[in-house]
C-alpha cells in the first residue's frame, strides 16, 4: 500500500475479531517502531506485547474503557523512562515526542498490514504498571489493541481544513 493510502486508511477501531494476527505481521509492525527516529538515537521506548486472555482482561480493567471496546486478541503497551530522551533548550523533556513518533510508526505499520488499532491515552497508569510489572522509572504513554477489525471503516474521519491549520511565512 502506498504511504498516503495507509495514512487515509488508518482509523481508530473499537471492535476486533478474536482471531490472532499472524506472527510475521506483528514482527514487521514492531520492526517499523524499532526503526523510528528518536532524540540522539536514544531509542528509549519499550513495547510490551500481551496475548494471554487473562492478562488482556486485566489490562482492559486497568484501562477502564471496557464498555466502549470489543476485546482484541493482542495488546501493545508502549512505555518510556522520563530520562529516556533529551531535554530541549526550553528545559522541556522530550520523551513524549520520541514516544509519539515510535508509537505512530507502529500504528501506521499495523494499518499497512490490514490490522486495526486504537491509540488509548485514557487509562489508570498505576493499575497498568501493576498488572504488567513495569519498573517505577517508566511511564506508560500509550496502549493499543491489535487485531482484525470486525467492520472496516471508511477513510479518514472529518478533519480541519488545510486553511485552518497551515500558515505560510508567519502565524
Ligand atoms: C494520543 C491519543 C489518545 C487517544 N486516547 C483514546 C482513548 O483513550 N480512548 C479512545 O477510545 N480513543 C482514543 N484515541 C482515539 C481518538 O479519539 C481518534 O484518533 C480520533 O477521534 C480520530 O479518529 P480516527 O483515529 O479514527 O481518525 C486517542 C488518540 C490519540 C492520538
């Protein structure tokens, strides 16, 4: 699939078929995340893959959005340490940016493989960390179910127009 088709086809899915995605697809998706650029190539993001049904149930419970979703066969949880990236000239830590780039690589690669995802940012971090035994210094920045969608969606949800968001020369 052409890159622009992938970008148009990627949507947030909240209903998944129970069938497990092929191992090679999962490996290619993780490879796409591995190749993402990061601050000074620090590569601070780690990925936890959860496939055991009991563990997936525990994750959904920790997220607290079970009623909105139909369970997926795989869960990918992205974490990064707060010192896993750089600090910019304004003194701001950049780990969130590194994380976003890596996780979006993963999400777009999944779309390329015909698989569904939904970036989840609303969850109880302490509970997720407890369930997955994540060391204290890491932050859970994003999670996504992974699987085949029950019903494919159309391309791209409504978005602001280019005129509203693009500024030439000055704001
Ligand atoms: C950082 C981030 C956090 C999100 N968190 C949630 C979430 O907690 N629950 C949810 O159902 N969707 C979540 N979404 C999905 C957005 O609602 C969705 O991307 C947006 O409505 C656009 O729809 P689309 O992804 O189908 O194009 C999140 C998306 C992003 C990028």
